[in-house]
C-alpha cells in the first residue's frame, strides 16, 4: 500500500479537507448571490426597455461565451495592473462565479418568463394589479417552481467549476491535492500517489454532486407530475 501513497494522503488529509471546505465556501457564496441576482436580471430582461435589455444581453453573452477561466485571469491580473495592488484570488473567484451564475440564471428566468401564457399578464393588469404585484404574486412564484431543477443544477456546475481557481493561487481542493502530489512525487517518482489522489478527488466531487443530481431529477419529476395533474 506504500506505493499508492496512502500513508501520505492520510497525513495530508486535514489539508485536503481545508481545501474541500474552501471549494464548498466559494461555490456556496457564489450560488447564494447568483440566484437572487439571476432572478433580477431575468425580470429586467423581460421588461420593454430596449437599452436595458441590450446592455444585459451584451453582458449575458460576454459571461456565457467567454470561459470563466478567462474572466478569472482578467480580473485577477487586470485589477493588480490598474490599481497597482495585490489581488486576493478568493474574492476574485466569488465575483467571477457570482456574475457567471447570475447571468446563467438570468437567461433561464427570462426564457421561462417568455414561455408563460400571455393572458396571465393581461388578466393581472385587468384585475388592477400593479406591475410589481403581478411579478411578485403571479409570475415569479411560477418561475421559482419551474426553475428549481435548473437552480440545483447550477449549484452542481459551480462546485465543479471552482477547480479553476487553483490557477490563480487559491488553495482549494484541487490546488492542495496538486501541491501534495508534487512534493511526494518529487521525493518518490515511483509512487502512485497521483492516481490515488485524483481517485480520492473523484470520490469527493461525486459525494458532493451526486446528491444534488438526484435532488434535481426528483424535483423535476415532481414538477412534471404536478403539471400533468393540472
């Protein structure tokens, strides 16, 4: 078992757990910011304001078409260059993933809102509801229900995408694992620790993401059955 590097991994496991916690923290904060901002973006994009819609569409395309890694590098090095100050990769990661998640969520909300029957808008206005009341009491409750599976999927995608922050020096789970591999493999090139470590990472990511995937499918089936019943 020594050749597999199990002893080394056991000794370094507390460090790996710290990285695991940081991964969950970055993904969790980004997710909690993405959902409300995403709903706001989706609502604003559904309004008949050409300039607002155009601006949000440009930003949406920018964050959806350009890989999050590029945004990480742009903000991480760009802020340091413009302000001549060191940047903290942790906060840069939260900003980038929150914006990325918000626009992903915003586009989903916009598309679901566009699919709602037109008579719901007309009926709401006819019974005297203000635009704010229409969104709060008629439209958004439906959107929340219909987007719930996508919201859970967004959490899974954020968790998996946080591995990119290792490239700007954030000591999340993948970065910690790579540093352990480098040190151990340098001292013992015949060790199989890279295989063992990445297998452990696979298990950890699976432990996080699989329950979310099951939850998403469960919610989707519930929503489908409720829709069919009505």
